[in-house]
């Protein structure tokens, strides 16, 4: 309970000071163990620090790299040795090239290991099509994995990178810092916002639900369903298992409502007009409700 109170107070300070706002400042919260949460870089960043150096899960936008580097230098004088990309989005991968250079401290010309699921590299390196541009090769991962998970040790801690298929995209990863008991989940879980299911990049409603259930399989609460394993989302506040349960239930209920309406022969526009997210719009961002419903409608039962 004391740890939970500390987190609540710290996040309240972030809100008052404007760290989570686009002010150019980066808020830093020690989560637990040797894992920190950096807020204000476009997407949330997790940093694990120790004698071996720095590992970051996501790098934020390229524009915010100088501010993120300054925040990391306050945590450690070591270089960034590992980067893990939880998805392909530019607010998570935009600093892949700039951030390690700005933090410095490594051998001249050395690059960190940049880990991502293979579909991230496939999509980054593919020729541009429609509204999906090709990413600069300096941002590409150089240590992609193709199995269900990848594990390694860094700073004396076991780190497990889990692939969750066809959720936000088809290249999503979650990062479990096992000793610190912290899980970084990218955009498969976004408290206060409806999930963004990127259909063009392989996202789907069933994959989204499966991914959130995978979070719940890993997380363990400490007491009264609070604290225990902390969850760092791609955007929004630090959470625990109870927050994820609430989000999972919302996503599943909206999925079932859309399925019921679609089974009656209703078009997408008719389903949107029926507002299947109506009773959740006060808690989640109502402006994103239609896009969420559309993605659910289009990807129900494996459809694309």
C-alpha cells in the first residue's frame, strides 16, 4: 500500500508540474527495482539502469531525443547498450538512432542492440505503399527475433521479450523485467484511451484481446488486486493488474456488442451510429471511439 501511495503521489506531481504535457520536459518515475518510467517523449519509455549500462524499451520521437538523453544521464553515466522496440510507430522508434548518440559514453561508432519482432524490420524496410512510408535505415532493428519470445540478461536481471501477434500491429512486443517485476506493454494497453488497432499493419480485435489477456497471465498483484507487477503502457499512467482487468473487460464487451450488431446485418455506419462505446466514453477518449469500433467491425472473426 505504501508503494502504491508513492506512485499515486509521483504521478500527481507529474500532472501538476506538466511533465506529461508537451512542454519539452521529461518526467522520470522510479517504478521498482532498477526500472524507471520516462514520460513526455511522445510515447512512454522504460529505462533499466545498472553497472552494465542502460536498456531502454522504446525511444520516443526523434524531436524529444535531447530531452530524453538529458533525463537518462541523470540516472546513469553509462551508454545505451540495448533498445527494445515494442512496435513500429514513430513515437516509439523515432529516437532509435539519435538517442544512443546523444547519451554517448560507448565505443566510437558503436550501435546498441536494437531488438524488435521481425515484422517491425520487415515493415520498416519494405518499399513505401499508400500511407505506409519506408523508415530510414538508421532506425531499423539489428537484432530481430522470430519466435514467440526472446530472453537475455542485462544488469543482473532476466529480461523476456514476448511477441503478441496481431494486436495493435503484427509486430508488437512486451518486455518483462523479471526481478524488478515490471512489464512494458507498448500500445496494446493504453489506460484512458481506446486501443488503437492498426488494421493496415496487421492489428485485429482478437489479437488485442489475446494480448491483454497475456498481460494478465504475467502480472501478479501484491494485495487486494493492487501493486505487485507494475505495467508501463505505451501512453498514459503507470498501472497494475486491476487497471488491465478493467481495460480488458471494456474491450471484450465492446467487441461483443459490435459482433451482435453486425450479425443483424448492420453496416459499419449503422453500428457507429448505435454507439456501442457510449457508456465508456466518459472514461476513455470519446474522440477515438469511432476508430476503435471501425477496427473491431473490420477484423471480427479473423476478417481484414
